[in-house]
């Protein structure tokens, strides 16, 4: 069955459960970032805020639970969030560190879910935060962009798109050439701006 055929099976049936997780990532002063993640489902309304340094290290983390199934859930899972300070979100093993610093019996499966979603959103947004100005100067085709990712130690081997067997030296060389040209352009623009100030 294809996707549409499977989804048609719900026609005329009432939904029994729904969950929405929403992530917002902001670049703020001094190169820092703020990640806000919200989880809403039939039993929970949870919010998480993570303040990150310029190097994607957790400086501050806090949350709130406006709705939980049990009164004990309102405080304990949130009280242990401060243990996550110092984790560099964009490094491999960040999610594993969360589980090491917050043991299962002190946490909550939904806290893990909201943190993991936040970490993944931060990781995805890190590219535009770090290289957004360069993308205005460079015109990479999707495969060139992918080849550069395959040379990133964080991305390489992280999923099917970045499988190390997909390295194409010719496409990578083309992408690197375009990247070097964009870096030269950026430096020229910065030199013009600084000389006019």
C-alpha cells in the first residue's frame, strides 16, 4: 500500500490520540542561540527553553509543564534539567549525554522526547546559523551541498544521505571551488564595509 491508501483507512474514524512538537530556533546577541520547543498532546503541555553559546554549548536550560497526567510530574523532571548545562548540542553523543545525566527514574519519556527534538532542530539550524551569509554568495546544486556535508565529521555517516559510500570526488571538488570563491567574495565585501566605516 502507498501512503495515501494507508491514510484513507482513517476516514470516518475518530482520532484517539494526537501529539504536536514544535521547535523554534533564534540567533540572538553575542552569537548565542535560543531554542524553544513545545510539546502538546492529549495529556501534556510542555515547554523547553535552551540558551546556547556561540559554540552550541548549553548555557541555560529551563522548562515548564502546564498540563501533566500526574501532580508529581510538575516539578521533578524539570528540576534535573540544569544537569544538562555544558553539553555541546552539535557534537555526536549529545543525546546519549542527556540520558547519562538524567537517569530514567529521574526524568520523563516526554522530557527526553522534547530535548531530543530540540537537539535535532538545533543541529539542523546550525548550518544556516554558521553559513547563512555564505549561502547568499554561493550557488551549490543539491549534490554539491551534500558532498560538502559528507566531509563534515558531524554529518558524515549520520544518515542515508550522508552515507560515506556516496562520496563523489569530482562533485566535491566543484563544491569546494565554489566555496573558496564565496569565501573570497565575503572577504572583499567585509573589506569594503570596514574601509567605509
